[in-house]
């Protein structure tokens, strides 16, 4: 049952495997939800999607989310997409190329040339991929377009500006408000939360009422951060899924000469620094039951092995090592010991990410929040809090679509984004660390630091800083 006078905001998340839509009230009550699957083509470094599938999936997901909301007003909507996904479109906004997804690696040569010219880009960022697309598909129309732009253009009935968050990995300088000097047809850029227009002809197809305001969104990582309520300075969100992403909120950009930490900008001027690691739950054996293995892993604290559980080859945060491979020191006693080593290894990588951010001068004194699929494991949450030596919040609802609903509320009412997010986010539990366990994991973490340094992956000064913080947390001399 819904209140006839109730207002909800709609968040739409264009994920890798599905589109999800949430209709959420200002106090965080989810009134409706819907989803639709997405396909894709993966082969080696190639990862593409058909942009036409996004719109069809949005139609299905939004209709499902709004199906039972009789009498509920939709106050506005925002759309997020995968960071670094890019395509080309004609002047009317129609796609003229496949979409190169966030992890497509075919533009490594373009990325290398950009770095030689002084641009701090990574191989899978959108700027080198846009140059690759312009070479391969530019004859059919060349406007650089980001994933949500396709959907918002459908919703308002015309091409719209892109947002500065999705434009970041296409080379947009969020401090100067300027594009790089490259031979590309680049779109107009607006800040997240800017009103782009209103739903028009798409109303019948999507079930979204005509006249609903559409506001500019942010990337899925930023959307997840909003959904975690981590927008006050010094707060951080650790998103653990297939891989690990850390994003925080700071009054100023976090400067990183190595380029592994980059800074988004939220409405209101807050900076959102962060980085994406290649370690994560994707390294866990898929043929084992996680709940059973978590129970068995509790007997191995610490594990007999020390792991750095990379999922693909190469690491990008907290250090850059393109040739790094998954690391396992020692021989596990059994599959439970190996499982324990992998869980602990992700926790060590997470600690190292925070150590590196502290090394760069980032404030870490606010709350830490765990989100992502792995946050459904109570055992792993406790283990990570123990290794980090700090409490962690776990929200009830962590979908990026919730973050877009909060951004839509901000963009349509003027409510500060941090305040809108805090009203929508509900914390399920707070996991407290056990100091004795933090001390217990100090030796294997120090051993991992030594190994990463010996292999030339981790800079010695970063390792020294991490050891100093470890000594402070455990009282070691």
C-alpha cells in the first residue's frame, strides 16, 4: 500500500549484467523495484555491449518498478552507468558504434601514447577507447557519448549534455572545467544533479510520467558511494564485489603523482577521491559454497598462506603494476585454509589501499562503510574490520540505483546531496573490530608488504608508511 500523496524519486543503474530501477521516498522507503538483464560480448581484451539493449532494458525495469505505484508522484530521476564505458553517436544521439565497456583493454596503445604526452590515463579509461573508436568507427558519426547519455536522450527526446563524473575518464578536467586537446568530437558537460529536461515521448514506453524531471547522474561507483551515505569529509566507502573499489569524501582533491587515485566532484564542491583495485571476491573458487567455506575458514586465523588475490592480471590501486599476477605464499593445509587466505588477502589489500590514501594525505577520520556483494557475508565483514582495526557500517540497501534516487532528490529540490543521502540510507549494523585479532593479523600483513616490495610492485616508501600505521594500530615497536 502507498500513500496517495507520497513522492518518490527514481534511480536507474545501468550495470554490466542488468539494468536496475528503484523508486524511493525521501526517508529511504523503497516503493518499487525492477530489473532487466543485459548481454555482452567478451573475448580476450574485448568487452562490448549493444547500446540498443540499454534502452530496452530501461523500459522493462522502469515499468516494473512503477507498476504498483498508483497515485505516487515521481519527483525526478537520475541515471548512472559503468565508469569508462564509451561509444560514438550521430548528431541526433543515435549510436554509431558498439559500446566499449569499462574494462575493454583494446586501446592500450592509445593509452601509452597519451601517457607519453603527459596524460595520467589508464589503459581501460574512456579517453584512449574514444580515440580507438574514432579510428575504427569514426566514419559513421563521431560524437563521444557515455552510457547514461543514450538513455537520458531517449527520456527527454533529444541529445543532452554529459555529466562531469562520467566525463572524468574521457579526460575532462573537473577542476578547470575543460576537455583535453584531442582530435575528438566531445559533448557539452554539466555538473551532476543539473536538470537535463523532462520525460516526454518516452513516458508510455517506460511508465515514467510525462513531465518527470531528468537530472544528470554520476558513475556507478559514485552512485554506490551516495547509496552508502559517505559524503561527509573523511568518510569512505569500500565496495567489495568481483573487485575492490574505495571512494571517499574530502574538501580538496587528493593529489597522486602515480595517477592511481583520481578525483570525482560531487554537487556542492565536495571531492570524491578513490581508486579501483583488481583484487576481490572474483578470486574465490566458484565451485565452493561461500557460507560453508566462511564457517570453515574461521579455524584459520591467520591462514597458513599469505595471498594477494588478483582477479585479472595487473594491479591499478593501491599501486600500479601492469604485469602483477595473483600471489600465494606458502601451501594451504586444505581448501578451507586456502579460502581463509584469500579472504584475509583481500582484507590486507584493503588495508594497504587505506594506508596508501593516508600516505597521500587523505583524511580518514570519518566512518567507513562496507558495501558490494561481499558485504552480505557477516564473517568476512568481521574479518575485514579486524584486519583494518576500525569499525565499519553495513547499510540495509546499497544499490547504485538508490544513490541516483538521492541525486534526483537533490537535483529537483535543492536539498544538499549529503543530507539527501543520509535521510535515504539506513544502516543495518556496525561491525566493531577486535583489537586482539588486529594484532594477530599484523605479521602476515607485514610479510605481504615485504613480498610486494621485493617484487618491485609496491614502492618502498609506501610500504614503510604502511608499517608505521600498523605499528600504531597494534602497539608494536
